[in-house]
C-alpha cells in the first residue's frame, strides 16, 4: 500500500473534478557502489512498487511525499467493505454513525476502479484507470519513476 501522506482526499477530489489527474511518484536510484568492480556488484534494484519513500506530484505540482507501508487492521476493514464494489465511488461511515445522517468526521471517501499497468522499464511503471464505459481516456494516471 502506498499512502499519499501529505495530500488530502479533498484536494484529490477537487483535482479529479477539474478533469484529468496525473500522480507522479518519484524515488531515488541507489547510487553505484565504489571500489573494485570485480569484487563488488551493484545490488539488483528492488521492484519499483517496493520502494519505501516517494516524492509526490499531482498534475506537475509538488504535493508532498508518499510512503509504502503494510496494511493494518483498519485498512483491511476498509478493503473488505469495498470488496463487493467493482467500480464506483462513495463514502464509508466512520462506524460512530456520523452527525445526524450527515458526513461524520471519520467518514472515508473511496474510489474503486480497474487499472491497466504498463511497465516501461525496471525504473518506470504506469497505472491508467480504465474508464468502465469505454469512452475517453483515463481520468486518473499514476506514474512510478526511479530517478
């Protein structure tokens, strides 16, 4: 799981309402080791999705950072709740009932979609949201880059 740690859901929703959203997540390449080339080999690069930290950009503007982390109990609860949804968006109540039928403070917005994965190289991958009605291009694209 990759968490956009410094970017709010509200900001992402506003960007998506304005049209196409392109999220770029960049991480650093590991520098080559110094020393005798015959004795030391550069370690194989980890899978791109296994990188720990990323610089995050939304539509070309820096928007903070992202971190890779394991799913905890709360994340598994959310994933189980949206499992029956094949495509769509909505709000999961926080479990405390919210405020008189309105959106509660802990309510969670979600979007579920199918993505097409395109591997450019071991240092670049892209995920394009597949539009279920088949029209137009992807509304959301996520790029993983090792630079």
